């Protein structure tokens, strides 16, 4: 089975975020780390990113469905 990889530009485009935001998330441990390929290439496993996105959606759905009274 061949694993697919995704480039930072594809990730930022898909998530509709700025590259600096993604780099900040990575630094803060909020986004999966990249795989270094050679000296200059950095890629992410498509499956890992797909799972991360699904988890973020589940978390947001949970938050959206909570009847919180913060007053």
C-alpha cells in the first residue's frame, strides 16, 4: 500500500488558513508534525491530516451541541 503525502500549500489551501497560522499550530503542538524528505522537502501524511481534520470536526460538533450557561 502506497501512502499519499500532502504539501503545506495544499494543506493551507484546503483549510483556508495562512501558512503562518499552520506553522504556529505546528510549533504549539496543535497540528501533526511533518515528515522531512531530504534537505528541503517537508510533507505530511494525507491519512494523518485526514484523521486530524476529522477529530477537529468531532470536537467542534461536541462544542456546538453543548448547552453551556457561562453566566
